[in-house]
C-alpha cells in the first residue's frame, strides 16, 4: 500500500502562484511514477503533469506547459507541482497519484496509476 497526502491548495487571485506537495509513504519504490490530475465540478478528471521516479522524464498537459513545473525530492519522497500564472480555469480539486511500475516516458493516463490521494482544492479568483 502507498499512502499519498496532498497539501498546498488554497485560494489565490488570477496571476498568482501555488505550490502543491504530495508526500508518499508506505511501500514506495525507486521505479515508479507520480502524477497530478485535476477535476473541476461537472468535468472529467484530466491530466496535469507527471514525473518518473528514476529518471528525468516529465510530461505536461498543454494547459500546464510553460506555467506549471513538476519536481521531486527523493530524499523526502515528495513530489511538487509549482503552479504560476494561475487562471480561473485552473480551479479544481488536484489529485496526486502514484504508479508502482517503471515508465518511460512519464505516463499521462488515469489507468496508468495505482494509488490516489484525497485531493486538494485550488481556487483561482478573477
């Protein structure tokens, strides 16, 4: 079992920044992938960004490219999502997710992941 705890969400004005954190514990592995997805009310869960645990492969949704950066701190088993230039359309619940498998490149599909966190709310006001 892998436990994921997200933090860092909140309310921010358009153009502002937030940094989300995802702390993994339990049976984590050196070969894995961690992703961020989001879900707005009435919409399907969508991919935001992902990173593999044993390399430098990252992936971003088109909506995140140039504004969001995913990174990891292996020593802390934590993955971060730095979100800059936030827009009202970024408002959603953001979920951290973990895959037990080795990937290259970083996976982007919901079905690629095995564990999910509870989510953290991000609200961007206009």
